[in-house]
């Protein structure tokens, strides 16, 4: 039944592996969509889950299928705890991204673990999930999926840029919503700072103490991906094949790797932002807390950089996957061909009833 008010839980796990984001959100449709985040939290992964999720691309199909079962059960526990803890009574749906195990859209392959039908049975809730598969079947990249939310919920900004495992951005070009992955961010920064015993580089302090390796910076900027036109998307496999071997070849100190990488990220993001004069840019995602990175982006652009509340920085993706689920319940388009390169706009995702 189509209605104007929805309450959902949005669930997101990103490639940076900083945990499972959960947000209870109410959506209201008047002339435009309005939202309110009612409760939110991030559940960090255990050492065991971190070890498993870091190595998904190396697993056999059989191993992945078992991990999918285990992860779906784990996700059900995490979501159930969140619902009970916040005394959430009535929900229209739990809308879950799952976790990306494989993403090779050129081979018509994308696999999100945690999206099995048993999730609905465990939760005793309607579940909307597995948002990428249909788009890839329609010839799309299956990513990024967030831009439909940018279009409906954050249209006041020229660019919406998320700094997560990867930086991705969305904007309007020729009256169409366009979006694409820009470059890797925390998926690289976190890997190297962990060699020093830290989960992440707090405020970019360690990176700020390093120095640029100009040759590495030039090689990073010269990677073929950056020459491609959109739609385009990145996955862990690409980073493992293209970025890590390049960096490791130089045998640099960690602070110099981080410093060089920050300059690379800022230059790639600035190239995108500077295509519009004096653009207003909404920055979200964990990378927004990296002061050194944000300073470098500001130094390379004349844009108005807007950093919102911590709640929106951290839970924008969970919010928007909740929104994708609402659109799917309404059988309205939640996936844009102009963004993913699919053959048509469509309403993507699977609905599981308990």
C-alpha cells in the first residue's frame, strides 16, 4: 500500500570495515521527501569478522556461500539488538545493503553477503535488500546507489561527496543526476596506518607529519581508472591489483605513504569539484574527520565545503539505503541509469516477507 509516512531501519556496512551502521529513520512524503534520524549506532566488527571480511575476494564460491549464511545470521543478531535496545515497535521494513564480497560489474558479477531470505524470518520484519544485483543484470555498474537519495533529500548541494572506503560523488550534469566513484580513501589509509597499531589516522595527524613522494603521487594520478568517463565504480579487487602493489614497491615510511595518498585523494576530488565554479559541496563519511584531508581539498578548490552534523556524516549511507528500501516498497525507481549505466531506470532490490 502506498502511503506518505514510513519508519524503517537502514543498515550499511562499507568497504572501510569500520562496522555496521544502523539508523532508525522516519520518512514523510509531502511535495518533497523529508526525513528524521531517530536513533543511530555503529557496531564495530570483532577481530574474527574483520579477518574474514578483509579476505573475501580470495575465497572460493563454496566458502563465500557459507560466509554469507554466517554473516546473515550475525546481521540478524545485530539488527535485533538495535531494535530491542531502542524499543522500536512498528517498522515498515529493515532496509539493508549487506556487505560487498565481490564487485566485478564488467563480468556481470556483484555479490553482497547478508541478504539471504532467512534475515526476514530471524527479524520477524519485512526486509528490503540486495540492491545491486538487478542493476548489474541490466548492464549497470550496480554502484553507486546513494545518488537517488542525494537527488531527493540533498538537492540543495551542487555536489554530495562521501569519504568512506572510497570517495564517491554525485551531481547534476545536463539535467541528469550523475555519480561515480572518484578514488579510494579509507580502504587505503586504514590499511597502512594499521601497521602502526592504529585503526585509523585520527584527524590525519600522522599523514600531516609525512612528506610527498612525487613519483608515487604521479603514478597514482596516472592510473587508467581516472581517465575513464562515468559511469564507473571501484571495488576492493581494483585496490588490491592497482594501488597496494604500487605503494609497496616504494618501501616508504607509513607517514609518507599517508601524506602522499592524502594529496592524491584531494587532487582527484578537487578535479571533480572544480568542474563547477563556487560549488556548494556536502561532505560526509568517516574521511570527513580527517582534518588534513579536508584542508587539502579546501586548498585545491574554490568551493563552499559544508560539513554537516556528526549524525549525518556517519549515517548518511544508512539513511539512504533506508530510503532506497522505501522507494522499493512503493515500486518507484531507486536506481538511475544515468548514474550506473544500466539500460533503464528501475526499482531495485528484493523484498522478503517473514
